[in-house]
């Protein structure tokens, strides 16, 4: 099984918050325990998007 996580930042700030970083790390850890591959975590704004996967913020494998 795989999962993509996304959410918006109404402020249009593309930079991940400390909470975003912590949540992503925890999702990947839990995913490993459940045999669930977290493919990406994406932040959406009016200005564009930030992809944790594209930026190399974590390795889903």
C-alpha cells in the first residue's frame, strides 16, 4: 500500500514548518511498521507547491 499526504498553507508560505517536518518523519516511521510506503508529502499554496520527495527531505524506502 502507498500513501500521498498533502495539505495547504493558506499563508502561501511554501516552507515546511517544524510540525510538517516532524509529521512527515513520523508518517514514514509508522509506514515502515505497517508496510505502508509514504510516497510524498506535498504542501500546496497559491504560489505553487513544496514536495518533500522532490526536495529530498526524506527517503520513502
